[in-house]
C-alpha cells in the first residue's frame, strides 16, 4: 500500500480504470463527482491517496480529503469488484483512519450494502443520507423577492449569519453549532468567493442565505516543477437556509435562483447540490427549479 500526495501517471490511469470497473459493476459512481474531476488530472493539490496495486493493476483505492477542519477529514474507498471479500477495504480504511485521526468520516456513494458493512464493522456510525441533485445551467431565471438580496459581507455579517445558520441547522451533524472560528476557516479557503455568497434581509435582520461554490475553477500545480492547469469547473449550491419565520414566503426559491444565476454568469454549464433525504420541503423546491436526482450518498462518522 502506498500513501501519496500526487498520483503518478500510471497510478492515475489505474485508479480511473478501477473507478470505471466499480461503476459498471455497482451501477453507481463509487466516488464523488468533484473528486473524479480532480482525479482525471492526477488529484487536487490538497488531497492525498492510498493505493493498493497487484501485478501493475490498482485493485483498491482511498481518497483522503483533510481540508475540512470543522467537520473532519473525509474518505472515499473503492475496491475492484474482482478483489472484494479479501479484506482490502478494511485494510485501506484502517490506514486512512491512522492518517486522518478520530474525526474521520467516510462517504458511501450509492449507499451500497458492502460499503455499509465495511463502515459498520470498522466502528463507524451512520450520521447522514443525502441526495445529490444536478441541473443544467442553460438559462438565467428572473428573481422575484419581497426582501433585499445582497452579497455576504465578511466581518460585518459574521455574527448574524452564525446565529441564523445555527438556528436553521440546530440538529444537523455538520452544519449546526458553528463558531466564528469555524466560519473563518471557510472564508479563508482558496475557493471562497464573497460575491457568490448571498444573504436575504428584512430591514436589518438576516432571514436567509445561499452560499455557492465552484469546483475545479482554480488554476494550480501539484508540484513546483509542474505547470499550472485548470479543471473544467462546475458549480454547487453549497448550503441554503431560511429563517423559520420566513419559510413559505419565496425567500429560499429567490435565493437559490440568485445563486444559480451567479454560477451561470461565471460561464458554468452545470450545478449540483446535496439535500438531506428527510428534507422533503427543500427537495421539492429544488425539483421545481429543474434539479434532478443524480445520486444518493451516506455519510458515516467514526464513533
């Protein structure tokens, strides 16, 4: 087993071949779309990889993302269908935990039975099931809202935004109970763009927000000697919420359309979002805006 920060050309091809074999066998992609996007270019500069090879073939792989200092590192594991049942999944997951620590989270894309067994047998507990939805950004839609929508103002909006976020996500395992330090970590990420972070307000009260994110749009190199390159970007409705007092007044819809229009104006062709399986109100809203279900993922956290 190798732990590397950057895949070699042969490892990159081997991992992509493994991902395709698992996708064909299981009928669902084994890793997230944005991870696959980076893998096509050898990986992102901030991630790392665990690779198990046999006879020059990649037979097991784990993607490690340790950038979320709030929620904790996330891991995605895939084992070649021909090599399942040999303990490779447990082996590579054990090494991932050793690297990532006791806040390790693992995503099971498609919530497949073998992935569920792997998670539960290695002391992980299910904390969340989310539906991935996607939408073509072929049109810009008009926004109708009775309240002001503007861009988020770092520092000035921090405290009021945190109060709204933590109230809206009181029982959420990842988005709730943020401190200002948690927010500042994300505001200082390379991908953060305040122009794509929208808030709605009624006079001076923040009543909702829509935070967008662009995947793959930043030019970077994997090493000093390597040329910079861009990944084909796509957008994400990263997180959206509305104050309970304003639910049903069109605020969430207006904010989401504002976010989609912004992503469209950045030259993007598509957008994704993740909505919790039990959030039927949000699911119906996104469906009404043209989003279609494109996957189901389960998140497990180390006990």
